[in-house]
């Protein structure tokens, strides 16, 4: 009955509206429409975005550094705007030290630190940190391993006791190892069916001469508890670590806590061997062409295709002079919604939900890549668009009206990150990890703003040529178009189900 009454009311309302409009003379309707159009024009005229404002400077207090007797570096930046402290332990050993046959060992070791100690179970660690209103996290990347806590300043002493326990006394219980291996393998099994993940997975070996830091099914299965314990013993040592404090804490208090909880931490015996996986790579003489090779991973019935460009930059690392030109170049090319790749591929043509690019920095080299996903039928077209945008970086002048806003994206993001204790600690850890001066925190914005279009063109011309196009998708749906758009290129095709990364080894 209620529904019937509601429908009756709606019908009467529509009839009333129709009668009201019919009472308008045609001339009145025209005037009414004209008024509406003028009003709408005025609204849209006001939607023109304003010019970017002048960049704001960021001043970070000097990093106060001290070394303990065991050579542990303690770095402190005091900020009293909120009663919060972040403590981050940076260990200068990551996936680079594990070797390709044991890929994933560094991250597995770091992840297991919070899964139980000689006195606390994984559940107790989590519950005790939660009781303090804080958090604890651990993990490893290519360059480093990290353990961090975030907690209110008045709870820092108790949280540091837990942090020191997981770093110094991990149990590496076999049940936790088996559980983590099972979870990692389940994740890999799913991810290896996803085009975007597969493209990155293959690029690590095929283009970058590295191994995948997250591991492979074979490498994860091969890792045993003794190897985890050995990795921890050799690499988690004070002489390779930096303990970073940021937030509501003085240098005196931080050093006191560092001594209390890490002062008895001992260094391992000398003789640690650094093992680095070697892959096929795309190094050698610089090619005049943007693309040197095209690799297709055939993934039948995939919903989309992943299209990427991958290039190993052998002489442009985090410590090189090319870091800032490369950073601005990346912002321009694929560092956000307004970047060139996203403009061309998503906004103008609607071929993807997004397209971007990034640098993965190492000390003396870096890995550059673009990324996007599209329907299989447009994979070849997207690959062509990516190449055209890469060409423009070295062939065409970059106007200030485009360049300056892209610099502001970088400096604005940098400034926002430093507003949090976690972001500030991460920025400091990045500098220590590469052996750079912490004074760079206050010179970052100046260095970014000093980059010229000529520097970007020079960097692109010297580094972004001779790379690889990697496409993962249903090859049958873009095979003919790919051959048509790249008639002179040899296209290597591998079935995803038969992928064997050792194929790319020298």
C-alpha cells in the first residue's frame, strides 16, 4: 500500500511539473534557457585552475649523530609538534647480498623478526605493541633491511625493549618459517597469473641483471632455517646499522635508550661474502634506438595486457650527478596524473586506467621502467605511444609552463613526507643507506628547482635508449598489430606457463 501511494504521488508531481512548463510561452523558455547558459558559462569560467604558487621551503633541523662503542650509528632529529616518536633501524644489507638461488632470503629474515623471540611469541609482540598504542614493522628491499616502531613519546622505553628483542633475539621458529613460506608461495602463485606482476618479475632478470627480491617458487622452497639464522648473524650487526630517532625526543634521551638496548650488540666475525645474482641484462654500447628488444609473455585468456619499458642504467645511481635530472624527468614522464604518459594513454585515448614510470635506485646504477595495463587489442598501440614519449624527452624542448609544475609535484610531495615522523625517518634512512650527507635534506628543493630542460634532454639521450619492451598478455589478440607496428624488430615470445628465468642467464 505504501509503494502504491508513493507511485501515485510521483505521478501527480510529474503532471504538475508538465503543466507548469506548458504555461511558459516559447519566448519565455528561450529567455530562461539563455539565462541558464550565461550562468553555466560563468561557473565554468571560474573553474580555470590558478597558476601554481611559489614553492615553500622546508627546513629540517640538523641531524645529531653519535657512534656507540660497538660502531652503531645513532641519528636524531627532534620535532616537538606532536608527542610521537618513530625509531627506525636501518641495516645496510638487503636482497643484493642474498644471491639469486636464495632470492627472498633477506625479506624472509626481516619478516620473521617480529614472529617470535626467545622470550616473546609473535602474538605477544603484536599484543604488547598494541597495548602501548604503537606499531612495529620489518622488511627488506634490494639495498637494505628495516625494523621500525611508531609510538607515543611516553611509551618509547617499553617499545624500545620490544624492538631490541626482535632485532637481537629472534627465535626463527620452524612453524613460523613454514607458515611464512606457505604464505609467500601462495602469494607468488596468484601474482604469477597477473600481467603487471609478471612484467616486473621478468624485467628483474631480463632487463636489470638482478633477481626478484621477493623470491621465486624454487628459491623460497629451497630456503632453510640455518640459512635464515646465518643471514641474520652475518648482516644484523651494529657496524652495518643506523638507529634513527625522529619526533618528540632529545638527542640525549635517544642516545641513552640506544646504549641501554643496543649497547651490548656485538659485531659478527669478518668474512661475510657478498653475492649478487647475474642475469642476461641489456648493457653494453648505447643503442641509438629507444628499443633494443621486444619480449612477449603469452598469457592466454588474460583480461588485460601489461606493457612496460625497462632499462638498466649502469652509470646513473643514487650517488651520481644524474639523480636530480632523473627525478624531474620521471615526474614529467610518469610521475602522476598530469604526467605525459598518463595524458597520452589514459586521458587523451582512454586506453588505460593509468600509466606511470619510476626509478629503482641502487648506489652506482638504477633500474628505470614504465608501467601500464590496457586491453589486449591495444597493447601494441600503447607500446608505440610509450616509445614516442620516451623519444620526446631527448628530442624536444620542455617548456617552463610544463616543467615548473612537475618540479612542484616533487618538492610538494617531499615537504609533505617530512611532516610526519615516519616520513622524516625514511628520508634520513635513504641518505644513510647510500652513504650521502644528511645535509641533502635541506638542499633537496633547491636541487630539484635547479634542473633545466637541457639537463633532462641530456640525461634521456644518454640513458633511455636501448631498453626493452615487455608485454604480458593474450598474444593472439595483438600479434598481428605488434608485427605491423614493429616490422623490423625481432619479437621473442615465451608462453607464461613455460617461463624459466634461467633462460635469461649468461
